[in-house]
C-alpha cells in the first residue's frame, strides 16, 4: 500500500450531504492502520480569539492541532514535521507565537479542533467508491487560497451535459 500522507483529499459531488460535502482534507497520516487528516475549509464559529479556528473533522481530540507555513519557525521546536512542501505540523512553541502575534502581521497557520479519521482500509474503500479525489498538496495552496474558494480550486471540473437537440 502506498501512503497518501501529504496529499489533499477533495470530496466529489457524491459526498453532497453531511459533514464532508465540499471538503478538502490534508492527510497527515496514512498507513495499514488507517488514516488521519484535517478538514481545511470548515471555519468554526468561535468568538474572542485573535485567530480563526477550523473544524478539522467530526472526530474529537484533546486540545487542538496546528499546521503552519512559517519557515522561520522551524527551529522553534523539535516537532516540525513537514507534511507537504511548505506546510508543517506545529509544535506548542509555535502555537504560543501564533497566539501572541500582531493581528496585522501576515501569518501562515491554521488551528484545528477535531480531525477526520479512518480505520484500516476504510479510506481505501471510499476511494474505490469514488468519494474522494487525491491531489498533490502544497503550502501555497493551503495558505494562499481563501478558505471559501479551496474546494472550487481543487475539485475536478465537470463536463457540460451534451445537448440532445
């Protein structure tokens, strides 16, 4: 089995209902035991925070997860795992920097509550059923695309229906 970690899962139109409709997921792990990722385009309604929080998926987690594209943060902690080019798993030290950042400073990070998870071979079944499209992931897409445009940017273009006239 080839790992899909570090790629995007883009929901196909067949996932038009429920939580995963029009979602883009960044896969962080994928192996024989299952898969784990973060939904990139589901902002949460959270007040009184200096940064947005995203609903990373329907599965609950203790605390939050963070990804970032700040190459200058890379020596801030030992947990700087590169997920895909230009995107890294955040460490506690980086979360503190993000929390204290000046709101006018452009920061390339996302904070997530929750995650998307699959058991062994579950994601493979969904891929076989055509529920997801796999696309190469890159930090420029994650942090450079407005959240509300992410799915449209990565979803496959549909062909127009032929005219029967």
